[in-house]
C-alpha cells in the first residue's frame, strides 16, 4: 500500500489533484481542507500527501490528505456502516477536523447531520462507533489546526487563496452568512463563489 506521495502538483481542484511523482501522474481525491493547505503553499514547492488506497472491483482510487490525523479520521469514517469514501470526504470538507471531533465527543447529532448525505441515523452511528476511537485524535492535530478561527475568517481566507480581493471576498461571505448562517463550510463557500461569479 502507498503510505504517502511526494511530487510536483500538475493540476488541482477542490476535490482532486494530479501529482507528478517521478514522471508518473497520480490522480488523488482530496477533501477541501487539503486543497486549502495546498493553496497556502508557495508556488512550485514539492507537495507531500498522506495516502489512503481504496480498492474496489472496478478499480483503485487514491485519497490524499495534508495531515496524518485527517487520513486517520477518514479511515475511521469509512469503517462506519453506511459511510463510503465519497461521503467521508464530504464530511471532512464540510467542517474543520477539530469541529467534527468536538461534535462527536459531545454527541452533537444536529451538527453532524448538517453535512449533505449525513442523515440522523448516520450521525447517530458515527457517534456510537467513533466517540471512543477519536479521544486522542485532537492531540495529534497540528497546532495551527487546533487554533479556532471563525467560519467567516476561514471562508475569506479560502477565497483570497483563490485569487479574490479581500474586500470582495468579505462582502460575498457576509452575504452568504446572512442567507444561511447555519450552513456548513463547503455550502457557504459554494454560495460565496456563486455571488462572486455574478459580480
């Protein structure tokens, strides 16, 4: 199995990237926090991703993560009945890992079920099966990931990394939050991008 890949980033999108490793191009599926981490890196810098290899009858898929705790949690998620790799990636894309772990620890079914595709029963299974398993995971997070920032700050930062000016990013985020303050990060980011595309 592949533990990690290190190479040059050829293409990237919020849900996948193409990595050149020794002349071989690997397509890797990624969650939104990994995409944001890659955007924050200096241009041309070598990329390192922790890899989960998902085997199916019809092929092999690679899922990449910027930190080991993200990969560890992804593998715990896909061990829960009813959660496959795509839904696990959506869960990791909807909130920060610390927020998800806090919701699991507190048994916050409402918070967990805000991710599209996660209903009440799935959220209850997540709490039942993962609450004890994630106890030590917060301590493994990089210090920066443990520091809390507001959703608005995270959204503005993501938009600025995508090339938008601070003023227009802040305006779009505030409008998106006014419309749906309880939405998850991914939904708010999509809403902000739609507003910016209409501007």
